[in-house]
């Protein structure tokens, strides 16, 4: 008798979820109709669709010409975004369901819905990762923040797969914590669809796994990555070389995307040297933290992973603010420790920082937009979040890398 209400509840929740997703897709479709763009998705959608329907390499000139035709109505001019596929060939696995939709506006709307769902999953999985339990009102505020803050909504509008990569990262870390080593390796391999986002995190996680003799993570990662590469080599034998050629052409037409490059524009005399100084200092800091986390527990690894994801975006590797969503798990970790250590005061600080980031980043973006054929993001947007997180992560480091202690324990230490 008890199973019927449970089944009815599950069925009701499923129907509600379908209705919510349908409504969200309807809203997204209206947005895509009035706001052409989503160029980060367009390049991959065209490349994947032409591979599936015409067996064309997504790196071929025919595909690039088709991308330009859809984006500009002509060939791309010198200095414009060349709109290349640019990602590893196996990215088509993620894009394929949407590439089967022939109407680009609808495909983009569905992709936006998928990214919004991923943002919710990143937030909830991040909470599980930190074992942070929230009251309903604060959970709702965090989910709303995840969907609307600048570094969440911008990649949704542009259709950037960085959100999917971040979900793979969070799932990999959750699998490591839960002891599901083969899953962890698989998710890490899938995260390489944007290699620049995980180029530092993967070595850290593999070295930590070796220090704990958790060989399943290493074997699963290497095996999954090898399988992905080999499978797609069957379709386009030299796709890796084609991909590398497109990657090497990026600096010729992209805006400055590293602290050194940005500082060189702002301060031509010393900007380049300051950029190298940032790279050297952060490299030393990161390597020092890596050495100390080897053999330590997962709590320590989680903090070091958060630091690594932040440093990845400011150490000198070309990046984009769309990739900053990968720092969201580190932000959740900081929030959880504030709440854990200072309760009411910490919770108030969490709410305050969310509101400041939500309003402040959007205000900074709008007030510094550079004119052009389309509004261009000012390079100043590269700095606020990494600076905040570098300071915050070191503020909470002592508590983050040690088991949680309650206030009674602290009082006992003082009176002992």
C-alpha cells in the first residue's frame, strides 16, 4: 500500500520536471530568436552536424566556411573571430544530440537549457562535495545565484561548453571522495574536451592518486582518454594535427587572454615583466601546495584542487571568462567553511558576497563595455573573481585542510 503514494510522487515530480524544462526551453527559444549569437556553441554545432551528416572533418575549410557564413553571412575578416571548431574531436559526443536538431535557434535553446541544468547540478554536487547542508531559503538563493551571476549566465548565453567541463570536474572529485575510482578517471577524461581548463588539475589528481595507490583513477583516466582518441582517429586519422593547427592560429585573432598580455596593453613598459612575475610566483605557490597535499586526505585535496582551478586561469595559460565557472566549486568550498566556522556571521557573509558578486560583476561589465560590431568585454573582467578567491582560499586554508571542529572543542583547548 505504501508503494503507490511513492510511485505517484515520483511520477508527479517527473511530470513537473518535464514541464519546467519545457517552459525553460520555450523562454530560451524566444531569447535565441531575438538575440542571434551563441558563437561558442555555433562553431561546435556546425562542425558536429557536418561530421554527422556529411562525414566532413570539423577542422576542414568547408566546415569553417559554413561557420563563417552562419555567423557573418560572409568570410571572416582579418582580426575577427575566425570561429574555428578548435576543440578535441571527441567533443562531438557532447554536442551530437543537439547537432541532430536542424534548426539552429532551437538547437541553441535546447543547449542553453542543458547548460542551465548543468549549473544547478554543479551547485548541488558542489554542496555534496563539501558536505554542506543549507536551509531551504539559502539553497534557493545559491541556486538562483548560480544561474544569474556573470560567470554563470555569460557562458550560457554564449553557449560555451565550459559549464559541461565544470560538471565533469565536480563529478570526478565527487567520485574520488566516494571511492568510485573508475568513474573518476572517466569524468576526468571527458573534462579534456576543453584541455586548458584542466591542464593543471589533471596532473594534481593523478599524482595524488598515485600517492594513495589508487591506481583505478590513473588507469581509468588513461584508458578512457586513449579510447576516445583512438575511436575518433578511425574517422579522421590526422585529427590531432588538424586540431593543433587550429589551436596555434588562435593568438593571431583573439583578444588578450592572460594577465601578462592584458597588463602589457595597460602598461606597455612593465606589463610583460609583471605578467612573468605573476606566472613565476603562482607556479611556486602551486607546486608547494601540490607537494604538501600528497598522501593527505580528500579534504586537503579538495582545497588544493580549488586553488589549482583558480591559478589555472591566471598563471599565463590563455583563457576566457567563460571558463571562470570552473572556480564555482572553490567558491562553494569557501562559503561552506565560513558557514561551518562562524555559523550566523558566516552565513551572513555568504549572502553578502553572493549579492556583491551578483550585482558587482554585472555592473562592472556594463560600465566598461567596449564598443564594436558587438559589445566587447573589457579585460578588467578577468581579475575580480580570481583575486577574491585567492585571498579567500588562503583565509580559510587552516580550517579547510583539517577535520572540522566544533566551538566546544576550541573552548576546551583554551581552558585546558
